[in-house]
C-alpha cells in the first residue's frame, strides 16, 4: 500500500524541516571541517618541530638566543632528515659509530657540518656560522638565492671553479618553500661555529 497520499500536512512540514536541518548541518559541518584540516597542518608542523629538536645529533649544542625556536626545530628536522650530514661532515660518523658498518650511530659532532668531503675536484663547504654568526658566511638572501639557483655568491673568475655549484643537489633543495629554506638557515645559524675540517677526504 502506498502511504504517501495519506501524509498529513504536519508530517510533510516536519520532513521539509528535517531536510532543511540536514542542509544546515552539512554547511556547518563543512565550516567546521575547514579549520579542522588547517589545524591538522599545524599539528604536522608541531610534530616536525618536536622531532627536529629530538634528532639534533648528540654532542651538538644549539644556541637558541635570539632565534625563532619553531624555525630552528623545523630546520633541524629538514637538515637531519635530508642528508646534509652525509656530504658536509667528514667523516660523517665517529669511529666505531658508523651505522653503515652495523655500529651504533653517532654523528661526528666534533666536525658537524664543517665540510671537507671531496667529490673529485669539489669539496663540500663549511656550513657552520662564521665569526659574525652567518652560516657558511652567507646572508639569508644569499643563502636563499644559492639554494634556488645554485649560483655561488663567493665566486670570482679567479676562484678557478664553476659559478654554479656542481655537486650540491640545489635543484632539489631549491624547490622547498620559503619557510623551509628559512628554517634551514635558522638551524644552521644555531649550530656551533667550528673551523674547517682539517682532514678533508673522500
Ligand atoms: C651530494 C652531496 C651534498 C649534499 C647532500 C648537500 N650538499 Fe651542500 N654542498 C655540497 C658540495 C660539494 C658543495 C660545494 C659546492 C659544489 O661543488 O657543489 C656544497 C655547497 C653548499 C653550500 C654553499 C656554501 C658556500 O660557502 O657557498 C651550502 C649553503 C650548502 N651546500 C648547504 C647544504 C644543505 C643545507 C644541505 C642539506 C639540505 C646540503 N648542502 C646537502 C655537497 C652536498
């Protein structure tokens, strides 16, 4: 038996109201979901910052004075999960602490990011802050530009090397967001200033 014709005015009205309420609930729900997903992005950022501080290599003491803490944490997360240490610390691990040899890992904190690894004619550079506190002696603008274009700001025709960095994977790193590159710079500003590696090698 088809009951539709016997619907009273009241039940039709309540059905319409019900649909209306559902529509409102959907709109409000979407409204709530948008900030919620924005918040999820914030949480991811927070977890990367926390992770960044947790994975600063043992023996590396950060100087956070005057630094943006969130950027330092994010910068550590990027630097210490992106292989900068593999090319910019020589040797990358302390003797007896090389994870590739199945040993317990301990980054070579005494030479952390001081460069000296050789790639044919090219040697990785010291990324630690210079006497004025600038990582690799670069201003933030120079650093951003170098990461995006590979053009070496220290280059002169007399330097005898190409103007564009040849080993450093800048075409990949240069695709990061401004905030991520700024975070790398902030972290490199906070690590200990160390002299160039006295024992460059392969
Ligand atoms: C595959 C090895 C490799 C990796 C990985 C690498 N670099 Fe480099 N980087 C080099 C080498 C070698 C140079 C010297 C220039 C050249 O020949 O490319 C250099 C140069 C640089 C310079 C220029 C310094 C100056 O004084 O002008 C900066 C800054 C730099 N690297 C930052 C980084 C950061 C930050 C990371 C990690 C996100 C990183 N590099 C990862 C090999 C590497």
